[in-house]
């Protein structure tokens, strides 16, 4: 996926209008429990690092975050005039999955968002977990945090991969969105870069695991790489 860096759009009024519409619908449909929003700093660059269970994750996080959140979206969603306008209005960043420089271009776009003091959401596993386990994190989130000095807030999503309706009750299962305490990384500044990224990645994934309690996988998730 290649992202267009240097011209990353910022969320406009449509972001707030869309969130105002989505929140009550999501509450009605999924009855989400949201906790820990106070851990997200009111100002400054924030990197939200979350586990990834389903497509619903990319809707829940910006809908219930206390601040505007920017994220990556497939470039094909921007091809029509209306689609391009809408996704740029909500601050989505177009990425081209077929490009060879995908990962670094996506990270560069995220760095630009964070350099502006905004909030950027990533899935350190790099791909959706298809079996519900928490996979090993890739170094992209750590790279962004160490390069920008952004506050890293772990996010734990629970139940977004369940069936839309519980067969026993006929009602939608509840989902949970947990914002955790920021991950301390300041002490890594003096370490060699590679070692610092590895340690930061381990700390970020440990913080996510503490929020979700998922079974841990020994390897990386397959199906595509990401930040």
C-alpha cells in the first residue's frame, strides 16, 4: 500500500457529523462498553495502537475516541468524486496496496499526521486476526512513536469478531473498546535504534494484551503487512 505523503488531509466537519450519526447507531446495534477515554491526551500527537479483529474496528475507534482520529484507507475508496470527497473530509489517508513501497509510505503518512500534533490509529499486528489470537507486533508502530515522540495509547477491542447476533438470545453481542494508560517509551532514547524498536514493540503489544487478555500467537499475522 502506498500513501501519498506531504499532502495528508485533515478531518473536516463531515467527521463530526458522521460520528454524531454513527454513535447512536453503534450503541443501538452493538451496545459497546467504552472505557479509559481519559487516557487519551487532550492535546499533542497521539498514536492509538490497537488489536485488530474485524472491519468494525476501523469504525469503532474513530467513533468513540475523544479526539479526531486519522487512519489508512484503500485508495479505491477515493476513486469516485463523492467517495474521494467524503474520505478526505474524515481525514482518511489513501493507500495503494499494490505498490512495493507500501509499508514505508504508509508510515510516512502517519508520521506527517503525528508531526501535526494529531491522532493516528494503527494495528501493529499488520493484519486482521482471523482466529482471535493476538499476533506478534510489527515494528511500524514503534518506529512512528520513537520518530515522532507521540504518546502511545494502547487500545483493546473485544468481541468485534463475534457473530452479529447471539444465537441464544437473538440480540447483538456487546463489544468493548478499552483505551489503556500510555506506554512509557522515554527510556529507550539512548538505545540503538533496532533494539529500541524491538523493545517498544514488545511493550506496546504487552499493553494491548493486558487490555484484551487474548491468547498469544508465536508468529506474525498473515494477509498483508501494515503499520
